[in-house]
């Protein structure tokens, strides 16, 4: 049999979902491709180079014939900490330009929904590499995701005047719902991999994951443990499901996703 090939980002928030494939019961059973950008996993799945990928959820409506893997996600019920808008002190209502880290398509679309639907404004948008100083040199506001955003939200590094806005918290404020950023997706009607069991094994090894990632990202172990065990949700609750469905509807209403199709799940 051919070894399944799967892809995920290497951000710390994916660690509980991929630990089993790197070190646990699923080690050696799959070929795992890691990349810094979640959008890259979507490209690999679109090009048929992997059998399954942990993909920004908006990609479900942009890729033909993919199916969702049920009940496993990277989401947040209240606060995500690793997806944020950053300004030099301005309120979002005063923002006229936004530099976008395009590593995650879901977060880009969510940012535009927040401005259009909830703030009633349309800033100038520009794509940018995820460097906060460069981004804020050319725009009023920056969208930053992943570990760079997590580090910024947890460290007082002397850059006075920066103000951060957590995207999941903004979404919760305006909708009273949680938010799903990414899910496993596959082109196969039946998944040969038990992603839920892999998640559960990873969550049982949070301490090992924290010890590995905290020094690398330069976030304290307690802060990292809180992030992985409390801020990030790895199961799809009813609240998160309804949040995702509203997000898709608003993306369509604002012309950010042309084709919204019925949700289909792999067996």
C-alpha cells in the first residue's frame, strides 16, 4: 500500500494535531510535509501532491472535490492570541490601510469581513511579508498570524505604542460565536487516517509539546500551555460550527468567496 502523504503548517498551534505523526502511534505510517504557511498546505492539496492537509477553512470553497474531516480543527471559542491586527495605537475605526500576512487565507477574509460588516469601512489592502515593522511602515494596521503574532501578544519587547486586536475576540464580540481557522481536508471519500485519535494522543502530550516550542518561540511555558490547552480548540463544538457557517455566509455576501457549497465530510 502507498504511504499516505499529509501536510500541515509548522505553527505551534498545529502541534497537538501532528504530534502523533512525528513521535506517537502514527509515526512512520504517513509522510508528513510541514511548511510555515497554512496556505501552502492548501496549494499542495489543490495540486494533488498530498492526500490530506490541514487547511484554512475558506479553502474548502475554493478547492474542487475536497471533503472535511469531521470534529478536528484549529479554532478558538473566545481568544486565539496568534491571529491579530496590530496598529501603532490607532483604533480600528481610524484605520485607512491594512498590510495583510497572506499565509492564511481564512484570516485575510476574516479581516475584510470585520472591516466591511462590523466597522463599515473599506481600507486599502496590500499583501506583505510577516514583519511587523515593515508592515506598519507602509500601512496603519497589520494582520499577523501564527507564532510571530503569538510572540508579539505575549512579550513586552519595548516597541512602545503597539496595540493588538485579537481576531477571534473581535469575532466573538460581534457575533457571540467561536471561530474555526483550519480543518483537515481530503480528496478521498474515506480517510485512512484517524485524525481524531491522533489529536487526542497529541493533547495527552501537551507538556512535551510545550517544552519543545516555548524556548523556540520565546514564550513562557505557562503562557504556551494556556495557549494550547485553553485558547485553541481542537474539537468542533456547536458554537464553532455555527461560527464557521456564518463566516462562510458573510464571505459570500461581501464577495470574498464566490461559491459556497454544502459541507461534505469524509467517512
